[in-house]
């Protein structure tokens, strides 16, 4: 199996028995997985602590929701670390700001939390900022 289309020392495709397939460890895919898992973890943790309101001390740690959230955080960390091998930190960290968008939408969709017009404006500004960060980064990588 020969790596093809190397970018930043990271093979994007591999040839396997004449069939090209995209390699799973493509950096922006891993970055996206990390972002989604982090947002999901926050929602799972919130569900976990809300479902155990009368638990004394650290009783909330027996919640399956909590442990699922912790697992999502750990998977997110590993995905983030692999993405950082090939994505500049300034780009990765700014794209990670989309967590604010995903957590807000997830809290609205799964927890029934209200999003005011002022918060929607803030979410829109974060999305716009992320767009402005991601766009120059993609152009720079096309030139490599």
C-alpha cells in the first residue's frame, strides 16, 4: 500500500488492490469529529447531572449519561491530538469555536433550553468568525 497525495506528511489516500479509498485519519475529518464529540459530551454531562438531583456527594458519578459524556471527551481528545499533527494550531483552535454553536443548538434541541435573539446573534457571529478563519486556511493548503 503506497501513500498518495501527501500533504503535510499526511497521506490523504491509499491504494489498496487497485481501489482508492479515503484514509479515515484525514486531519479535518478528525478535527470535525473532535468538535462534535466535545459538544455531545457537554450535553451528555448536563443530562447526567440533571437526572441525579438528589444524589449526595459524588453520587452523580453512577450515571450512565456521565460516563458516556466522559468517554466522548476522551475520544474527542484523541481525535484532536491526531488532527493537530497536520492542522496548524491557530486554525484548529479557531475552528473549535464551533463548539459554542453546536452546544447551543444541542441544548435547545435536546434539553429544551431557550435561545434568545441576543444569543442567536452571538451564535451567528461565532459562525461568521469561523467562516473567516477557515476560508483563508483552505486557500493556503490548496497552494501546498
